[in-house]
C-alpha cells in the first residue's frame, strides 16, 4: 500500500525522484483553456496538442468519458489527460465531474503508473472547474492508486 500526501506547491513541478505522471481532468467537449490546463500549457505544448487532436479525431479513437492519454513531456515525465468531466457547466445533472469516469481514468492511470514505476502528481483533480468534492475524489484516488501500490502527491497551490 502506498501513500497519498497533500503538500503546498505546483503540480506542474512534481517533487519526487524517479518517473512521474502529472494527472488532471479534461472535459468531453474538446475545450482546453481554463483551470489547471493553463499551467500545463505554460510549461509544455504537447498535452494540449495531443488532447485537441484526440478530440478532433474522436470518431476513430477512444476519446470519451473514462479515457486516458499519457503524453510524454520530458524523459521520465508524462501528463495524463483524463476525460472525467461532462461539459463545462453545472446544470440539472449536477456539476460536470463524473465520478464513475474519474474512477475508470484513475484505474487506467494506476496500471500505467505501475508499468512505468511512476508516482502520480496532481492538483485536487475534479474539484475546480469540474465542481467535484474532494471528500468523494480522495477515496477514489486512494482505492485506485494508493491501494494498488502507486504513490500520490496532491498539490495545493
């Protein structure tokens, strides 16, 4: 069993040795430009380019709720674009976060992190623009990542 720790800092600058994955939540509309992705795009162009291409070509790929793409940004560092947000606004179906999709994303991410021998670094995913609640997200992260042997660091900026 691994740990989930919360620290003050910037999730785009992970504080650990060894391979690392920076995880964040994306919407299913193809929109990129607000929230944590702004910080990601300031550091690397590849995650946004890959996400936009993935969405544009969605008729022929796996893009959709629950899907994950790992984008290499430098040796031993990847950004995980995780589609776990339906739309961008809170409506009659509640906030955009979709917890089952997030669980699916994090399960996939856990398998990839174990394969790569990587730790996972993230903001409080799904709790910003997606409108999620950390008291619901944290147990999903613990169950899908920490309980399967992946160390997780959450960054409060």
